[in-house]
C-alpha cells in the first residue's frame, strides 16, 4: 500500500488544524486553538507515516 493516502490525509489535517488554530487565536478561543494544534500534530504524524511507507515500498522494489 502506498503512503500517498496517509500523506494526503496528513495534509488535510494540518490545513484543518492551522485553520482552527488561527480562528481560535482570532476569537480568543483556547479550546479551538488546542484542537487545531492537535490536528496539526496528527497531520504531521500521518505525513511521516506516509513517507515511511513510500520508503519501504521503494526498498521492496529493489
């Protein structure tokens, strides 16, 4: 299985998290800011998982 799906989901979560974080900051909503930070971190982890999957897939092809 390709890591492309994980990388795409990660990008979506990072974007969603950034939006929540910025909106929370603008409205002084600390809960929303925290949710945004969690979403961004989740997205970063998903992207790293996708990169690792791609790396292992390339190794298997050799």
